[in-house]
C-alpha cells in the first residue's frame, strides 16, 4: 500500500479544507496517510504564501521535506503567487490551488477522481509534529487552539452519552465557492485561486442539511471571496443565505460569516439585518484594511466608511452581542501617521471586538509593489505597537504579526 504525508502551513482555513479533501481523496484511492514524512512514499505540502515572509516559511519547509526519500509534491498558492522564486527553488511536480483537480493527472491510476470526492467541512484538527519542528514561529498558539478543540469534542461526546440529543459544539465549515473577483492593489492571491466558481445553492443546502443531521449547530460560512457569491451562476449571497435559513427549519444555529468585504456589507445590508435579527448571524469578519479613504482608493477598495460605520452600528443595535472582527494592513505604501491614526480612530468608533493587524509586504506583480512611497519596516513596527496599546486599552482584542492566528 502506497502512503502519503500531507502538510499545510495553516494560516488559511480554505487551504486547510483543501488539505482535508486531498486526504479524503488519497484514502478513497487506497493510500495510507503517513504520520511522518520519513514514512511516506509521497509528501504533499499545501502552501499558504500571501506575503514574502510566508513564502520564505514555505521554502524552509520545502527544504526540509526534500531530504526525505518520498517524492515531494507542492500544492497551494505558492507556485502562482511567487512563480519565479518557486521555479528557481523547486523543480518537482506541483499543483496550484486553482488547478488542484490536476491531482488526477499526477496520480493517473486513481479510481476515484477529484470531482467525485465531496468537499470537506472540517479542517485538519492538529498541526503535524514535523511542522512544529520546522522552525516556524507561533506554533504553540496553533497547537493550543487545536488541543482545546479536541478537548471540547471529547467532553461533548461524554455529555451526549448521557442524553438522547447529539449536538456538536464544534464548528463546521460550509464552503460555498472558490476564487476571487477582487483586484486589491496589494494582493496576488487571485492568481493562485482563479475566478469565482460558486457552488450551486442546491449543493450548499445539501451540505448544510447533512451537517445539521450530524449534530452541528455552529457554522462558518466561507469562501475565498464570499461577497460576489453567485455572480457566475446567476444568483447572489442573500438568495443563498435565505435558502440556508429555510433549510434549518427552526433549529437554533449560529453563523459566522468570514471575509465579507465592506462593499458587500452595504449592498446586502437588509438581508444581513434580518438574519442578525433572527439570531443566526452572530459573528462577522469584515476586512476594512484601513480607516483612511484616500488609502482605500489606492488599495482599489474604495468605500464610504461613514456608511459602513452606520450600518455596523445598526447591526449592533439589533444584537448587542454580535461579534465583529476585522483585518488591517499597516504600512501600505504612502500611509502617513495621519492615515494610521484615522484607522485607529475608526476601529474604536465602530467598536470591533477583534482586529488582526498585518504588516504590509511587497508581492511581485501587484500595483502596490510598484508604488514608490514605501513605509520603512521600523516605522510599521512602531505603528503596530502603538495601535495594539491604544486598542487593547479600549477593550479591543488585537492579533499582530508576533501573535498570528488561523483564520
């Protein structure tokens, strides 16, 4: 029996879901899933590389995996986001995120093909020990989170053994599509994930009902770019959410909607308000990136920030316990101290519960990479530290580059 060791570098839950589906694909085709790379005939590394630091992290892991006898195959976003450095440093077989179905070509003897394998709803539970030993930072935080999930699952099973009700406290991920419609100035992820490819409403509802039947009540509704869901199949996100809402038939559920760009919040405001009122949506991740409208224009993310703040205030008035999370890029080219202060003030004004602060990083092939007015790294670090101090005094939880978290 052939064996495969699968590994990912974890920052992006969509790539972790890809890893879980790849594992299911190999299992369905008779492969043994190895626990260590030295035990495997094949080592498959699903990469996340949205910044240069993540790229370097990927190459560090690749260099370690090259030392084992099993064939190394690279997947994920690295081959498309950093194609030149990838070709220089790796000459083996690879698939990218948008061509993940080509796994069938790499293993032509598969009896079950990629399209026959259902999408995964649960990302891998544990980071492989090998990855923890690869020299990549922040692994303790990843492992601690995963152990906590495992503990909760065990306690839930013990609790269910004394009742007739089977309800999972764990989250299930309902992925509703793939690809990105945006062209943000700082981002090259669209090169790796391709155009919007939405699942049909029928597919999404079927997955949702299956998860409900398995006892799940907490759902993360996710896509690479969830706002433009349906533009390729003649529907839209409100229609999908309304269909899902009908499908749970009065069952008490919680929805966490992630990576919803601000423009879609404004566009779909009325539907979202209704779902918040029904106490279904209780978490949002809305990435604002900056509180400066002039910077948003440079980022190709123009939005009326006052209208967004007012809308989020209305959401909170409907449900004061609504959890609002966001992401911010610090040090985008030409960002001034005034721009940075506007961002801090906006975060406080809205009252986000959690903010993840990212250090700006040049990515080849993006418009931002060509911009001249770069912000020095020491200035970026100083601004992040300042933001964390101010925001945490206001009760806003912060995640910075020194304490990154899986999203």
